[in-house]
C-alpha cells in the first residue's frame, strides 16, 4: 500500500494492548476464584460456580464462586467485627489507608485497565484514560474526607456495616464510588459485584490486602442475583447501596421496608440531549458520540434521547450520520477502536429486540453503510444506531435500551424542549447545548434530573455528587452530599421506642344541666385544602377527647378523595417553589408572628387535649414559634455550593425542593411536631399535605386559621385529618407525591417505605422511635433541611 492510499482512506491498523500480565494473573487463579472474606480467599474451586467470559470472544476467563447464605453470613460477621475498631481508629488512620489504595491503583493501572476491558468488553482507551484514573481520584478525594471527618461531620457517626451491589457497566469505577466514601467515614463493606464482571473487584481485593487494609474492612462475595438478595435481606447489614435497574431497585426498596436499613438507589435513565439552534453543532455532534456511544451506550446516564431545535435538525442529523460512518467497532483491547463489545448475549438480544420494536412502531432505523458487516464475526457486537421518526410515546423513547442506540426528535421553543425532556419516568441526567449561556442556565433548573451538563456530557468527579430523581432512584454518590449517605445523625441514634398510646380515660358523669340554657355555638373543624376549609368527602367525623375523657370536639375523617384533592392543590401551588427564598422567609416569619398572638389559646388547647400543665403547653407553643423563626432564618441561607473539579469549569450543586411532600405527624407534641416537620419543607420551597396528630388533631385545625391570615399561598399547606395509617397508605401510593415523611408507629414506617415503590418517592421515617421534639439537634436545622431537598449538580465547562 502507498502512503497516498493511507492518507486517502485514513485506515487504522490494529494496535492491541498487551494482555500477558492480565492472563498471568488469571493463571494464578486457574482453579477458580473464591470470595474475599476477612482478608482471605474462601470457597475457591467449589462446585457451585459460574463462568466469567470475554464478551468479545465468548471464551471463559475464569470460574467464579457462587455466594451462599453461609458466605454472606461470614462476610457480614467479618465486617461487623471489624467495624468498631475501624471507626475507632480515627479519620487520620483511615485516610492513610485510602491514600495507600489510591497509590496501589495508580501503580497497577495498566493491569486493572486490561482486566476491565477483557471482562467487560469496553475499549481499553476508556478503561485506561477514564475509569482507572477516576478510581484513583475517588480514593484520594475520600481520603481527604476521612482526614477532616471529625470537624466537618461532628454531628454524625458511621452507619455501620454496608452492603453494596454494583452493576456490570463500570465494574471498577462503581466499586470505587461506593467503597471509598464508606470506608473513609468509618464503615465496613460487603460488596457483591455483577455476575458478568467480577474480575476487577477480585483483583482490587488482592491489591487492597497488599496495601495493608485490615482484614474484615472490605469483603467481596461473588454470585448472581440470588446472592444479592441474600445480602439485601441480611439483618446484620445497616445500609444498602445499589446501582442497577429500576425494576430491581423497586424490589430492594420493598424488601427493606421497615427494616431500618438506610438505602441509596442509583437506577436507570433515559436522558435527554438538547441541542438549540445557536449551539456549536460540530461540538454537539462530538457530544452525542460521548453521550450514547461511550461504553457502547451501556451507561445509566447515556444521552439516549436527542432533541434538536427544528431550524437545525436536518443539518445536525446529516453531520451526525457522517460522524457515525467514522466510528469503528472492534476488539476491546485494540487502542484504535471507538466501541467494544456488548457485555453478554442476553443484553445484545435485548438491544436487537427493542430496535425491532422501534421499526415496527414506525421508526426509521439508521446504521452507517456496512457498519454491521464491519463488526467482528464472533462475540457480542452491535454498531452505532440512530432511530428517527418515532412519536414521544414510542417504546424506544420511553424505555431504557442500555445499548448504542440513539432516538431523536425535534422541538420548536425552549418551553417545548423542557416539556419533551421531562416527559419521562426517569430523572437521572441531561445535556444542554447552546452558545447562549443565559439560555442554558435558564433551562438547566427546569429539567427534572439530578445532573445537568452544559455543552458537555458524561463528566464525573469524586467531588461532585451524582444521582437521580423520580424512578432513577434517590441518594447521591460523591462530594459532601455523598458522604452523608454513609453517616447517621448522632441525635437520632439510639432513640427509644415510642411509648404505646395511653387510652383516654372515661369522662366522669356530668351533673344534670339546664337543657333550656343557651348552648355553645357548634364549631365544626373541617379539612384545609387549597387555602379553603373543606368538608370531608365522606361526610364522616371523628371524635376528639380531652385528656380527662370529656368530648372535646370532632374533626373530619379524610379519605382517599380528600388526599387526591389536597395533592392536586399542592401540585397547583408551584409558584411557591419558584418564589424567592426571601419571600418564603417573610411568610414564615409572619406565621410565627401570628401564632404568637394566639399563644395562650393554643396552649389551652394543647393542655386540654394532652393533659400538659399550663407551663408545659406554653413551652410547646413557644418552641413552635421558635421553630418557625428558625426555618425562616434558614430559608435564604440553606444554599448550594460551587464545586471545582479537576477541569476548566465549575459544577454548581443546587439544592432543589422535592415538590409535593406528604407529612404524617406523630401522636405526641401536636403543635411542635407539626411545625418542626412542615416548616423546613415549605421554607425550601416544597408544598405539603399534612396528616396531623390523631389524638390532638384539633390543634392543627386551629392552626389553619393562622395559615389563612399569614399570606401562605393556597395549596402550600393542606391539612387532612383522619386515620394516620389509612391516609399514609394513600399518600405512599400516590404517584404525584414526591416525598413522604411519616412519624409514628413502626407499622406506619414499614407501610410508608413499602408502598412508595410506585414512583420511588423519597421517604423519611422514624421506625417507631421517639424524637425529642424540643431538642434542636434532633428536630431543627440542617438535619431535616437536608431531607427537604435533592441536590442537582450543573456542570459548566468554560474556555475553548
């Protein structure tokens, strides 16, 4: 061949990365890998095993042990035994260990990158240049958090033993995302890697032992989904962190309901990639390549829904098709290829089935000419694919494909772009492309997503939180917000179980009264929905009794329709979320002012219903007023952060309101608990549907008169009285409720968590444990404010 030929065709010769070192390591485990438990290998060579295969050839790489109940028990026991000493060692000691892990990763970077490519099928350029450097970055970054933990998280302590289940698309990187913060903050870990891709986790275990990590601090149990289920169900696990499909995430939420386990779920996505007509189209095309064909599209935050403004749509698609023709699919260890292999035949079959569905539903499927024929003949390969001409309701627009398949549509206006982008049950990430930074930063907060990239895509860093909303899960990984996922408030730890409710004594017989005397004016306490007093839909009432057993009045018995109306009213009060924090603060101050004017009246009501002394009742009212002022003070001070990851740019960590939140109040402290839960939520822009204390609901129905005179917009606070369990069930099952705070019995907590799986709403429950509502550490300030928001990270690169 002549030089001219190569210049004309720009063909690449194969440039394979050497695999000799990786194969030599695999040969040392020729009998099969065991589990890594308490610093030693356990169960190698058992009959209960399965194969880990190279996706590019289908050939076996190693035999992997299938984890049993005994294996999980042993791993959890080892982690439990090590957790106390590991936490007690102190942050400085843990920081040294994480620093050593980071250095070990860097020293063995080439081996880790090759093993990852062989086991997963992704290109060596990605494992070498992206995955492994980010792994080291996570251990370095979290070594720093360990070093400063005593001062930065003084009111927190480690959760304990953490069970972690990671996926097959980023096996080593997901390991680092989860292990680094858990270990840094004093927890110990039992990790289950994906059955398709366990090798890099097992290699990391060897390196960790060589780096001197104490036995039992990190344990790795391999196996399929049944092993994962054993870890999920294990009573010795204090927290679970799962990354994987939404369907499995739902099952985990349901199985852990009421167990007291903390939970982080990072689930599926169908992320929009929005291109405005003023964007740098050539840069945006390269962005699309990184968004959907990075890691063969096997990325939870892949930009799989392309939305292009109509004026440039045809030109943009033309550029994109030309770029697709230049993408090369081939052996993962070839440094000259762009895309490697799909992880397994089952996943390849799913991709093909969904593309066939798209064609059947009227979509046009495009692959570059000769692309399929150019794929290697053996192994699991699929070429870059573009689907056009589908409706917004098409299967491939709604469902996560998890492969190199891009679905495209168009829009006319920014508002339409936002509407189409948010038309999804997911909410993990989004990309916005525009040369008008004002437009981009106007759009970013409107997108329902945990991460938004401006003129970029798939940027990650240990200092910047990552996670989603809606059915993309809850919780954050990375950054300060990710640290809190592995900590628990000292003020909430070791809370006593709530006492059983005391039966109301029978009222003493009343002396004979003059039935012809002037009777008191009957006052019927109604519900409070959409800023108006409303009769309950069922026209039923519940009696309220004084502490001495005398009838004190009646409240409405709310039902499912009343909750429906209250949620609709709260959803319609979106202006409260868009209001300035200063405005919300002023309303809360005004609430406190108006409550203080009626302090004596509320104190008498509390004393009558609860039996509190006049001094105790007045103390509850005064504490409630103080809570309103505290929430008002925080309204314009609970602010975001500016992260400075190692790139030319910043990431804005913006706390956003959850939206519509259901609140079920505990039976005790009827005014103070109500205010302590509602005030931080509305201070940060949420709208609430509140079920007040059952035995003393009249306190809440008195409070709506204060709400009516305090400039609280209609629908911001809605009060539905009635049976707590019945109404909590409706709130938990309601898919237009974004969060649920439920305080009371252990049964209530279990119900709230179990029934929230429909839209994976965020829950905050007390598992039947009592809170001292007068304690500011436990019932005010950042502890509750953190749960009233979710953090959106907006990445803004700058410069050329």
